[in-house]
C-alpha cells in the first residue's frame, strides 16, 4: 500500500478548481482517491449546509471523471467551521498498491483504511447501538489499512449523524424516545458515542465499561485518537483510520499526541522536535471548550455565549494555537471533543513526509 495526501484550498464549499489543477498536473489520480477530508466555512452547527453542499459538489466532480459508482465509494467527510485563522480546504487521500512487499528493515509508512456503518434509527444515536456499530466499522477500516496493532493507529476520523426535528418526530410517532431532545445537543451525543466506539475497537476501553449513561457524562472515558464530527447530511457513520503499517510504503508516516486543554501546544511541539527535518503534510486536531468552564484555573465564557456556539470558539482558539506553530492555517481542526481526549483537550496528529536523507 502507498498513500498520497494532498491539500487543496477551497474558495467556497463547491470550489473544485484547485482540485482539478492538481489532477491535471498529475499530483492526484482520481481513480485512486479513497477519501476527501474537508473544512468548510459554515457554522459547524445543525444548520450548516456547507457540508452537504461540498459533498454534493465533490461527488459530482469525481463522478464526471471516474463514474458514479466509483465516486460513491469515496468517503467524503466534511467538518464545518473555519473560524478565526482556519482556512477552508480539502485533504485528498489516495491509495495505490506499490510493487514489492514490506520494507526489509521493518520500517512503517502511512496506511489508511475506510469503512462505514449501517444507517441508524433516531433512537440509536448517542447510545450503545451506535457505539457498537462504530467499533465494528473502526475494526474493519483498521484491517483494510493493514494496521496490525492498535498502538500504530494515530487518528480515527468519524463523520456521524445528528438528530433533526423530523427524526425526533418519527421516533415519537413510533412510541420510542431519543437520547436527547435538542438537535444541537444531539451532535455532541453522536460525536461522543462514535468516539467511545473507536475507544472500544482500539482497546482503550472494554465494551462492558461503556453504557448509554456514560455518553456525554463519564468524561474519564475517552479515546486518545478519535476525532468525530456530526452533520445532518448522512444517516450512518463514515470512518477513516490513519496509522502506520509495515505493509505500507512511501515517504509519509504519522504521529500523534493528546492536548490537555485548548492552549496546550506541547504535544505538537514535541512531535516536531522528535522528527527534525521532516515536512509537515497535514495537522489533524480536535477542539473543545472545557465543560468545567475553566482553562488552567481561569474562567472561560465559551459555554455561556448565547450568540456564538462554544464549538466555534474552541475551533478558533485551537486553530490559532496550532497554526502559529506550523506556520500554516490550512489545517484540519474539528470542534466538539466529547470523549475525544480528556475533557477540555483533544487529540492532535501530524502526517509527516520523511526528510530526503532518510527516504
């Protein structure tokens, strides 16, 4: 397996000009694209239609190049919200089969696998049914990536559904209840359940340790590598597993750390120090307003702002911290880190390209 990762800027959620240029110059082979991870400039909330708009535009673009059936096999995961300095863009992930077998020296390169769950009923979101389905999908994606050990998984990106008014009305009509009767809060429940599913798949938690009552309550239960994003544009979960594998080749590889809070730059700085000379290809991170209402003992007001959702505040803050370190605002920072890293913090991962001397 050989993975290619190419970032392209986006002038709007439907902008495919830079993507087309990369394809025409041969940097991207559309027939080998397996996933597109995007940051769109909407509000990242329930009514952020830039996510679905971008997916529709990208799917149509690729369908025109490789056919509808092939385009439907691509995982399009859009995260809304580019507050502050964050720059809208798409990260295009391609996979091909390289000649030869595993590296003779046992070295590892970036490997990526994709999977998706079945469609969920409204009453399953934010509960153990979602947790179990996501856990199974993460395991399938990990196997597809040929990553043998959970320790070699460095980021699990999951796009999950949320509850709409229509979903809740459907559940009531059938005489069943839902996890939460607020559409915005349902985003957090879906993100949290998905993250707990990833934690179980990777052995960070045992299945018997997690139940319905733990979702968005037991903050001591989390994954160090899960990143989940909720949207109304799908009814199932899309899963992308990133990691390193001895059965992968190429000059890309990955590392990750865990931020303790929204201003914790140490994990990213440590990764850069541990990989001198390597090029940063992309940074992937989660952002969250600490549910306790404090950052390093100081009160924050993100949770009390009635004008701007706290996920938007957090994305802007974390995006600025990380972009200032790598010197590039075109990075992937997703808001809402329920059960994704410790409360108030979140995972941060880097895709590196090896220095010329070590290729």
